[in-house]
C-alpha cells in the first residue's frame, strides 16, 4: 500500500481531510496492511491529526473592550433611524413625571388653586412645558402662585447635607461606645 492510501484510510478513521493527517515515521506506516494496523498506529501516536486553524478572538476582544468604553459609535456604525435608537417614551416619562410631582407639591402646599392645578396638569399632558423652570416662569407670569414669594417645596435640606449629618451621628455613637468600653476596662 502506498502512503497516499494510508493517509486516506487514516483520514476516514479520524474523520478529517487527507491534508490534516501527519505521519511521524514512514517505516512503521509502510508496514501497516489493514485498517486495524492504522488504528493501532493512531493510538501509538505515529499518525496524528493536525489541529484545525481557527479564527483568532484576540482582536474581537479588543473591539469589545473599546465598545464597552463607549468608542466606535460614530455615524458609520449607526444602524437604524434616530427613532429606533432613542426611546422616546422614556424621554417623555423623564420630562413629565418631575413636572407632575412639582405641580402636586405646589397644590399640597396651597400655592396654587385647584382649578389652576387641573388646567396646568392638562397642559403638562399636552407637552406645553419644557421643564420645571418653564413651569415656574409660567406660574409667575400668569400670577397663579399664591403669596408674594413661592416657598421652596419639600426639600429644605439637600441630600448631601442629610448624608453628612447622618454620618456625624454615627461617628458620635461610635465614640460614645468606645468611651464606655474604656471606662469598664479601667474599673
């Protein structure tokens, strides 16, 4: 049997192409006469299958890292219209909810009348106001606010200051606990 035949039989056994078959020593292979002999040579490692060449993932990993950082988002990479890329309902929700919240706070604080509240609510729904500042300017211009100056609604203390005060309280309690433990240790 010729080497080509040996390679063909080995390829059938290993379920791959003839070009992927590698023979280490030609003498041992020439002595093989049957398929079983070739199977034995495969087990010994005389005949081996060359690993398939795959596609490298290295560069795709680099690209993925860049995309995670927010790169590669220019016009050429964009697929779909602006409406498909931005969630307009989300934008609407983010605009309308704060306006309604502010309007409710003003109503609860008796700074606007109920009939004005209803009118303003429907205007918010109609998309009349751009933001909270626009709403406040509208109230001032149309003299819908009660009293000379509109009081600050709800948040009298900023969130950062609240956090800072809470942190100070925790520190005080920790110091007191340490003092008590120190007193117990001295006695």
